C-alpha cells in the first residue's frame, strides 16, 4: 500500500513509528511543514527505505512579514537539491490565513520556479480556497514540464478540478475528502492513473485533542490509524467507480515514489 501524503514527523515516537513503517508493506511520502521539520524528519526517517521525505513550507507557516517569509523560503530552497520530493507547499486563502496571501504567493512561486529549473521533483500541494491561484503559478512557472504535481485533498470547484486534470496534475485522496459531498464525485472524474491515496496522518500534535498515551503505544495507535484510514480510502474508491483499480493506483504511486535525486 502507498500513502502519498502523511506527516511521519508528527509521530509521538518517531523511532517506533519508523520501525512500524519499515516492517510493514507500506510505502509513504512524508510531507513536512517547515525546513526545521524537514531536518528533523531526515534525522528520524532518512534511513528508512519505505519513507520518502519531502522538504516543505506549509502555507500556514508563512508569515505576512516579508523578511520572515523570505528567510523561510530561502531555507527551504537550500534543501531542495537534496531530495526529489517537495511539500507540503501551496496556498491557503481561508479567512485564518488570507492575511499572508501575498507572502504565500511570492514564496510558492519561488519554490515552483526552483522545482521547474531543477526538474524531476514530485510536489505535494495544499490548496484551500486557492486552487485557481495554485494552478496559475503551476502554469506560470511551467513546473509540470519537468516535475509532477500532486494536489493534496483537492477541495476546489469542479471547474478548478477540470483545469487541474487538463494540466496533468495528480490527486491524493483520503478518508476526509471521501467523506465530503464532492469527494466521491471528484474521484469519479479523476483520470485513471492520476489518483493516489493519502492519510495526512499522524495528526499535528499541536491540534490533536485525543488523549496521548505513552510515546511507544501512541506510535502504534498512529500507525494503526494510518493503515485503517488508507484501507478505508482504497475500499471506498473501488466501490465508487470502476475507473480506478488497485493496480492503477499502485502503479502511479510506485512510479512517483521511485524517483531519485
Ligand atoms: Zn498535510
């Protein structure tokens, strides 16, 4: 099984979590949210062959302050040659984050432009109330000519979905998006070979409200939750439509996860 968007560095006990993933048949793309998170993830998971670590700068972490956002972006760009995987990056124009809209746009454009220039990157993209703005920058930087873009938990309109499909984006879909009104409809519209599975788990400890166990046990709970969520997504998708098969999902995932710098 493949999880194309998780957050291994959010685990309460990365050593145990690494072991559990390493002993399983899971292959994951682990997104990070800041350059420091990426450095930490490399320390914990750099030697686990089942885990690919992406260097990321989440739009929620971007400060409206131009200098601060530029420093973070520079820091990310200094790691971009070390890995074929970039993310979580993107744009979020929801009310809570729209104050940093301009800084987000500047940072994301620089990251995409760097990816386009280096080529061979797999980019996992967050877009909330900003799908068209993301697609504008993907087009402007022409990063799809040399890289692959995965729209993570796509929540744009159906016109924006059609545009992303036409551009050649991939889509990672998980339990949460399948439980939304449009989720199943979108799964039916995504072309065969461009649909991937994701969990977006473990949850960020900063926003996790469930009681936390002793770290080793908590890591087991996180791993079980991730596996269950992935199985739920796969089974739901296969029941929804005959367009996607387990084979087509796995072949696309494998192709993306075997990229090497
Ligand atoms: Zn995420």
